[in-house]
C-alpha cells in the first residue's frame, strides 16, 4: 500500500529537495558554532546563517537581515514577542481564528492584568467588511498590538492582513502576524501589509526541517520589547547583561545551525520554483478535491469555498459520523494520513461551529498529485459506507442517564 501524506498543515512532507543534504553537509563537514570562533569553518557557517537571514528578508519583503531572529519554531517566536512586549494594563486585539501558540501565552498574561479583545470572524472563518468596519471601535487608549494569523490552520480561510495592517498603522498600534499557514504559499509583504513583527516556522510551507523558526521585526517594535531569553551571544562577553542590538538581543544561546542550513536549502528551492507556482499547483489540487468531496452528501465543508481566499487545507465536518474514526480508517485501510480533532485552535472551532467535535483535515503540498487527491476521494466514500454499515450492525445504544 502506497501511503499518501495529507497532513502538511501540521508539518510538510516531503521536505524541499536539498534540505537533508544541506543538514548532512553541515553535520559532517562543518559542525562549528557561529559568532564564537575565528576560524574558517566558523566563518563558513556564519555565511550560511547570514545568507538565510537575507533569503527570509527577500521572501517577506524586508530590508534588515540583522533584524531576522532565529528561534526553534513559531510558538517560541510568538512567546518571545508577546511576553517581551505586553505589560500589565496593556490591551491586545486578536481574531477568533487564533492558534494556541497565540492564545495560551496571552491567556497566561491575563493573570498579570492583560486585557484581550477578540474580533469575531464569521462562520466561514472570515473577517468580513462589516467586521472590519467594527474594528476601529475596539481600539482603546491602552491598545498595544493586534496579533493575527494570516490564515486559519483549521479551515484555511485567509485573513485580510493588508486591511488590518492599515488600521493598526492609523491607530499607532503594533501589528504582529502569525505566518505559520501561509509562508511559502502566498506573498506576505511586511511593508505593504504594515507588519511590525512577522513570526514564521520553518517546517510547514517553507519546506524546511523541524526545530527552526523565527521572526522578522522592525526597529520601533524591537526597541520597546524586553528580551525573554537571555544568555551568551558570542558578543560583548564582558557584559553580564543582554546586548541591546539585533539579532543578539533576542538570540541567546547556540542556534540550531543544522536547521538553518536545512532552511537555507528550502528557501533556495522556494525561490527557484516560485511561490506563485506552488500556490497554483496546490489550488489546482484543492479544486479537484473539493469539487468531488462536496458531492458526498454526508460531508459539510468547513470554511470558504472560494479558492482565492484560502490555503490548501480542506476541513470537513461530518454531522452524522465521527471524524476521528474516519481519519483512523483512512490510514488503517488506505494509508492516507490526515488529522482529526481541534488542531490546537478551540476558538476557531467555536467560530466555525465545529466545537467540541472538531474536524477532519486534509492538507496538501505541491508534491501531492491529482491521482492522490482522486484516490483519497474514493477512499473517503468507501470508508463512510463502511462506517454506516458497521453502525447499522451495532445494537441500538441505550439512552445515557439524564
Ligand atoms: C496558525 C498556527 N500558528 C502556530 C502554529 C505552531 O507552529 P509550531 O508548532 O511550528 O510552533 C501552528 C501549527 O500548527 C499554526 O497552524
């Protein structure tokens, strides 16, 4: 049985060509730390680390490579930004589609008098024009920032970064974006979208390895943030306080250099293929898949049907079936890997009307084929039939105690 991987929103697989070779080259032929030693191999490693900062600047339309901070993933990036910026008495606005990588650090700060307002999206996960019009009325004198995902990891609906960024700029509040589900799939322009900090993770749409992520941050936001993690940087060793300049202010401790080598290769692949091409291929698969999926009567598509406003995630709700059972059957009987449940975003499910049951999520990569998409549809049909059959054979369930 040939396995089909449709869990790319969790982490992409396969990785970009050249990623494992780059990691292996670093581990077998370089292996040195950066910013610490004055020898050739250390300089070779530093060159790749700096080049990776430049590639990320090119990707996100930013012009300060030294303002690209490496972390281990976007969760760490968001924690560093949220906990470094927000102080007791501050107010922050989020959308109702946020991942727990945003909601958990914010909720933990509520104990320290942080006020959080949620801008509700509609039942397709969208911030409509009417809701956007409401937005300025949520801004208070102590509003410090808006933190928003570029697209929902539950249903793939994209949020209007440019419009939200413009409102933030007009009200002098920081705009912080979680790009986990769109980096490598759609263009994010830090200037055009008025983004002050853009957090990214290397292992999803950027097609790099796990364990490497980061954020790009402008001068004005970096200046008012405290550093969350402090320690050695290889610079100003005589000081027992964290250096104030970037990237060292936010980059204490040894970096994941093998991960950066892998990400470097992945980014070069993305530029070679072109994000536009990747997006086109994924949307083609999505169209093919969704069209047929919607013909299956037991299934309700969650999120937007319109391809222009979504990423290559298809989440479904099965009003009369169990999502996790279908996900299990798809893997056990056909080798198809999907994810079911709440996807670490309970607020998004409440918005979409899929809490607490969750959804079954198929998420594509441009490496998937038409054949895989069509085969998955057949297997879904088949599995749902089996699920109905096995249910009809079960004795009727007695009523639960009231
Ligand atoms: C929108 C969003 N934000 C944050 C994350 C967290 O990513 P990581 O585990 O790489 O930190 C995810 C992961 O699924 C996500 O989808």
